[in-house]
C-alpha cells in the first residue's frame, strides 16, 4: 500500500475514534462505516472515507498506475468544473466550433 493510502487510513481511523458514533453510542468503528450509521459520521470522516476508497481504487485501476492518483484539490467535485478534462497541447481537446456565414468561398 502506498504511503499516501496509509496516511489517509490512519487519519480515517483517528477520525472514527473521536466521532460520536464510537464515543457516545459505543459502536465499533467497523459498524460506524456500515450503511445505517455511516450517515451519522462528521463531514471530515466522510471525506476521509471517500479519499481512502479513491486511493485504493487508484491502486487497482491500470490507467492510474502509471499516472498516479490525482490530488484531491484537482477533483471536479471540489472545483465545480464541468468542462472536458482532456488536453491537447495545453488546450481543451474539444473546443468550440466557430460559426460561418456561408460566404467563406467568396473571400
């Protein structure tokens, strides 16, 4: 496991240990990660859980093995980006098409 996944895993374990689900309701961290109780976790724990699953998925995905996992700050959900992420020579691969008036042959 890459060191980045270990760091996220340790942060997730610490977040779960100090959550209300474990401290007040006396559930195990494994039970807090399952469906009925996962909605009661703090936002930070939910973000760490998602980051950990993305890191583990990146280890299996063959396309990401060479490129590596994308940093969290570049994810489309956080930035709200909706455009194409493909780049060709520093520009978007699918740019806008200019309209013509049909008089290009006369020029």
